[in-house]
């Protein structure tokens, strides 16, 4: 199992618009690629609350599947995101695997 995690720091001035768009447009469009088996939108709780941060965790079966997503779909979807939100909601991406569950 591969987890493709996108962490975003959202400017408070666009928070409602960002959440609406992510839930009704962006995340559904990512899921329509049929690469990922699930997506979870999570708010990051911090003791130092300078902004609002979220993590979106997409799960797929393999690195090969993620590579297909990155080569076929990600450029267009990321451009849509950047064109809409730019510097008001910067994102960074990490790829993880589950080592063990307890």
C-alpha cells in the first residue's frame, strides 16, 4: 500500500472556498483517475495555529500505480490547483508506505 500525501497550508481568507473546491472538484477528479482506492481529507491540529493546514492522503496499490498517476494525470490536476489557489494554499507532497500496523 502506497500513501500519496499532500500537505497544504491554507490562507484563512480562502478557507471556505478551498474546502468547497477540494471536496466537490479536486479530490473527486483525482479519484476519477481510478489510480487511488481511497482519499482522506484531514485537518492538521497544531499547538501553534498560525494558519490552517490540511493533509490529503490518497492510497494506491503500488509505486507503479503512483507513477502512472504522475505521468498521465498529475500535471493537469496540479496546474488547475495552482491556477486557482497559487500562493494562498501552497502544497507539498510526500510518498509513504505502511511498514507495520499495531
